[in-house]
C-alpha cells in the first residue's frame, strides 16, 4: 500500500497536514479516530498497518452499542504521522475544515496481541472484507468488526461493536473533546488551538 493518493490530493505548501512517509510504531499497533468537520461532519477511523494508516470515514461516528451498524467508507491510506494531526485544513484544500484527535490508543487483532501476528490477521481481514480487532483507546474499548458490504462496491464497510463488557447504549460521541489537547471542533473554529489558550 502506498501513499500516492494521499499526496496527490494535497498541496503541502498550503495544508499543515503531514507529508506522506511510511513509518511504524515501536510497540503495539496504533489507531486513531479523528473528528473532522469537513463539508459533512464525520469521524475518520485509522488503523496502523504496514507503515501506513488504513482509513475509513464514518459519517455517524463509532458506537459502543452492538445494535448499531455504522457505515464506514474506505478512503485513501494516510501516513503514520497523521495520527497526531489536529488543526484546520484551509478553505479550498482537500478536506477543508477542522480536525481533532477524538480518540487514540493501541489495537490488535482478536486472538493475538503480538504485533506481527496482528498485522498478518488484519491484512488477511482487509483482503477478505472482515476485520476483527480490539481497541484499547480512551473512549473506544473492546472488540469491533469492520465488515465489507456485499455488492456495494469496494469502499462501503460497516463498523460494528462486538458484545463484550465495553458495550454501552450511551452515545460515545457526546464526549466531543480531543484526547490529545482537550479542545473541541468549536474551539478551533473560535481560533483556540490548545485548551490552555
Ligand atoms: Mn476526513
């Protein structure tokens, strides 16, 4: 997997988003969910795999309720460093709007916590259209599945919480602060980039 599509879409003279280079975490695989107030508000779920972040745009955001099936549109791979990006993408640029790191943490395939085994299983799952994984985030915890919808093209997946002790009927997106800086999308719109500003 390469970052050509990511680079093609962006002008790094204009956006503060990171340029695309491959990189891996030292320890466990990482994930991030960014809240992105683009033309339409959505949440971007990104899972580290093979030195990039595999990415899905989830219009309604993730849910801890296993009764919810959240549409997740696969988008281009993002560079590893994107996991720390928050700020404002300028008007006229691709994805223009505000971004915060809504959740982050480590993740692994169900059945193993070994990084290499996890990557093998996640890669297989990606090819099969059925990725089973465990998130260890600040907001998102426990088992999830990403399943590719049949007969709906290459990009449409569903994000579903498995039943486990982390299941909850409460709306997890109500906690709308960045886990990195404590700021909200509104804070960025108001010119505030750090909680302490
Ligand atoms: Mn996005």
